[in-house]
C-alpha cells in the first residue's frame, strides 16, 4: 500500500511513450543457493513492448526481453539481469550498474490503508463506520503489542523488498538474538542497501516531488522533438498529482478519516508509534534521501540516467 497502482500506471505509459520494454512481476522467489547463486522465479503480471505469452519469468527471460523491471521484488534480484554497458557506473560502491527506484509510505498511514484494503478485498471483517474501524485497529495493535510483536508480524514488511535474497536467507540464533535485535539488523541492512544501490526514493506523501526526481533521472532518452514533447507532457500530468490516486477507501471510510479519529487518542498513538518504530527508522532515513534528491534536482546536481 504505497501507491503501487499509480506507479505501475506511470511506468506502463513511460515504456509505451519511450519505446522501452517493461515487465511487471510479483511473488518473486527469495531462495538463495551459495553454489548456484540466485534462484528466482517471478509471476508475470503484464508487459509493454515485449512478448505477452510468458506466465513466469527468470533472469534469462528478463535479460533477453526487457529494459525495465517493476513490481514487488527484492533488491539484488536484478543484479545480473540487465547488461551494464548501457548504464552509468554507481560511484564504485559495489552496486550493480542499474538504477533502482523504490516507493515508500509512512508506516502508520500504510498500516491503516492496508486494513481498509483487506476489508475491501474481503480478507478481513468489514466495519461499518469510521469509529468501528478505529476500534478494530486499536484492538489489533494492542493485541500485537501485548505479544511483543511489531508491524512486520501483521502486514508485509517493507524490508522484504529492501533486503537482498542472500540477506533474506540469513539465519538468526533464536537463543542469542531477541526479536528486537533481529528487527534492528534488518533495519540497518535495509538502510545500507538504499545507499549501496544508489536508490531513487519516491514517497507516496510527496508524489509530485517523486515524479520530478524521476523526470530528471529518466526524462532525457528520446531523440525527436515530438517524442520529447510527449514525454514532457506525460511527466507534467503525473507531477500535477499531489498524491498517488489509489488511496484506500471503502464507501465513506478513507485512510484520512480513520487517521484523524485515531489521532484524537494520544495514549493509543504512543502504542501505535511503538508498533511501527522499526519501519519508521527505515522510512525516516528514506525520506531524508528523498528530500536530498529533490533538492539536488532543483539545483541541477542530480545524476541523470540513460536506459
């Protein structure tokens, strides 16, 4: 729940306008074999300017057919997919020579949006009013905290996509490592990867700024005036959207209305902030990266990238 539908729509249009091939995937495997390397297998969702008949994809298929890979998958899965000869070096920091982009969202907002989405999909008991939804969320979080759990035990953790497959495969000594220590390790690895992979960071809450960063990094790849105008028009439309369009809403119950009601209970919000504190560490760091990238774009100092 980080604006994925809008971001996918953006990249589909970008690929079509710029004549690039795009693969959108999900449910990628994280199995790691130290002798053979990465064994990935992704479910194929859709594509632009590429074969339509593929149901599942691996590194070879992606390397041979696609310029852009999008969807829910782990850092590191694209390391050997795209040839490096057309990409800019990443400052000798050990990262593969492809440009990684990720979209994140404030954890409290993401959790509320997730609950509404689950209700809308029929995967959670529906509540009829904002007040009932608020009480349901309070009950869920209080129950989790009583067990010593954090948000990663309730919804898809954001670090799932920020850790490499090898890092996913790491084993923790359950007798020597507490749950909190394990969470902190994953937080630090996620932050390290954001830097190592020279990631362009988009934020749902600052969607317009995010697309301006994308435009600066990706907008100069056409060689005709007509195409250049078409690309500029596309970016301008998305920049005009202050937030991503696919906010979770069920009837008259929106993420914003639930958050407004939750914020009236400061005692509970302290519990909520504790519940998401490890993800908040990642998002705070990512937001700082995002702001620095946006400021660099405004000053003309941000590195461009050519597909």
